[in-house]
C-alpha cells in the first residue's frame, strides 16, 4: 500500500510538470507569434510609408520636369495680356498709366467701364473698334501718348462721354466728338485750322471747357455759347472778327457764359479789334499793343 501511494504521488507530480512545461511552451510559442505579427505589421507600415514617400518624390520630380511637348510660348505683346493684369481695375475705373512694358494700343476694357486713364504710354492710334460696346464711358484720358491718328467714328458710340483729354499727343486733325462732352482737352498737339472742321464743336451744346493751347491754329474755331473756359494761347492766330465771339448782326447780343479766354502767345494784336469783344463779360488775355 505504501509503495502504491508513492507511485501515485510520483505520477501526479510528473503530470503536473508535463502540464506546466506544456503551458510554458504554449505561452512562449504564442509570445513569439505575437512578436512575429507585430513585426510583420511594422514592416507593412514602413513599406507603406516608404511607398508614399517615393510617390511624393516622383510627383515633385514630374512637376519640375519640363514639358517635352513643345517649347514654352514666349511672352507676347502687352496687348495680348488681360487688361487688369497690366492695369489697375477698380469698380468702373481702369488705370493704365505708364504701363511697363510699353502699351502701344488702347487696351480691351471690362464691360461697364466708366473711367479710363491711359496716360503717359506709347499709344499711337485710336481705332473705331477700340471702344466697341463700352458705351458706359464717361471720362477718357489719353494725355501724354504719341497718338497721331484717330479713325472716324472712334467715339461715335460713346453717347455718355463727358470728359475727353487728348493732350500732349501728335494730332494734326480732330475726329468727330461725342455730343455730350462737357470738357475737351487737346493742348500740346500739332493741330492746324485745316485739321479742325468748322463745325467740330458746333453741336456740342453742353461743352463748358475747351482747351486748344500750344497748337498751330491760324484762326479761332466756332465756339458754342455754352463754353465758359477757352484756352487758345500759344497758337498762330493772327486775327479775329466781330463774329469770332459776338454777332455782327446783333449789337445787343451778350455771351453770358464765357468768363475766361486766353489768347496770349499768338501773333494777333487784340487791341486792333475792339468791336470783337463787346459781347463778353471780360476781355481775353493776350496782346493789345
């Protein structure tokens, strides 16, 4: 009986040891498997990151690689660029002053432009197509260009235009002007009397300010009665008549609006024509002796 008990105890101990060893082996094996899985996942993550990095580098390289489909188009004339890249465009106003590179033609304007300032550029010519459908223009200033030609009808559609400056250009004749002009400036050009039609200003029944100084005019053009300010200084005007400002057939006629006339710098001696100014509120500025 004692021998059997000892054998049974030994068997139990052996079984416990085997089970313990088996569990230890199982946990060790499971731990290794978990480590393997974690390592595999880490390798996969690294591989994915490396692939993304490679793709990003390739994308950057592709973006920097020049297009082999053809040579890059050269930078064209500034007239080919959108106006608001060359000029400053605000609501209703376009400022194209001293544009660099040189602006040699009238820029295409945004619709509903009211004011265009294109001063001190190299514009040479104004065509009948330049203002197209931009009928909303109220003021245009081309001061300080090299305009020598304006096509007939260039301003014909500008029925709302009130102020136009063509000062400091190279004009030898004037185009037909819009009927609603209030102010017109053509100082410092090369205008002669033959280049200014006798009725150039006749139908401008709202014209208040007319500037034709520093030209080559030989005579005073017809001046509408609405004109208040008239600058004709430094021309080649050599004479005036009673009908220049007044009316020879109406000795009671008074020109009520005109309050400033400059004729200094002309060869005409105004003192020789006393009856030419009797309808005026003030005498013209000029040479009297």
